[in-house]
C-alpha cells in the first residue's frame, strides 16, 4: 500500500510540474506574439520561422505578455547565417530594443552569451571550449533561467554562462526573438515553453 501511495504522489507531483509550463508558441499561428520590423516571421509545418526580408534589417517577434522571473526552454535550428537571439525583460519600439539578449549565433560567435543592446554591449561570453555544445544546422535545445538579478543559459545541457547583475534585475519587459540585420538569416524554432517563477 505504501508503494502505491508513493507512486501516486510522484505522478501527481510530476503532473503539477508539467502543468506549470506554458506553451508560448501554439504551432499554428503567431497568437500571443507581435512582429516588430519588416523581416519575415511565419509558421510552417508546426515550426516558427524567422527569415530576413528584402530590407535586411533587425526584426523582432515579442510576447504580448511580460515575464519577470522564469525558466524558458526552446529548440532552434539555424540555416544560412543563423544570427539571432532571445531577449529577456525587453521592450522594443520600431526595431530599437531595450534589454538583454541571450545570443544565438553561428559557431565561434558566443551562442549563450549575454549582450545588452544599445548599452553595455557584451556582459558575459561563454569560453571558447563551450562552443562545441552548439550543433550548427541541427536542432539545439536552449534553456534560460531568469531569477532576480541572476541569468543562466544552457545549450544542449551545457551551462554556457551565468551572471549576477543588478541592472538586469531591475528590468521589465517581454521575451523577444531576433533576426539580426544584414540579410541571409533563417532560424527555425519550436517547443517554446515557459515556467514562471515566484
């Protein structure tokens, strides 16, 4: 009887943990998101795709809701240049963003590092030996934990960076996906899930 009770408790606890995670991308359309700029954001075969448009400028896709403390999980696959990123606690006007980017970039360009746009620029970069965690042209899993002043990123299970920063801690805003300026960029996204923290 004790084994049965323990099993039931474990099942209920697992269900509760799963229930806390919300799907930010429904696999069908861009409901819950807003496009900023003229670059391409669309859904195809259940994937969220960003692609450079004719203007080859910066572009963003932002959540309509703001998130403060959370764990974000997502999968990405880079095609062509693949220079992109995931912004946290960020706001955007036109294509000018105020916030912090967890880098998604080609090999050797510090995927998982944290960059402050229009501000202090690079805050922390992963060491070069961690770059091997990135599988360019294949699906990669990124995890980002944002809790108070602390931001930590992982790529395919490898911790890339962790930073304790009071300015980030004061930030407010949405989650944004980015297309870098310059053209020739295409990135696929899926399984975008978020767990809010207290």
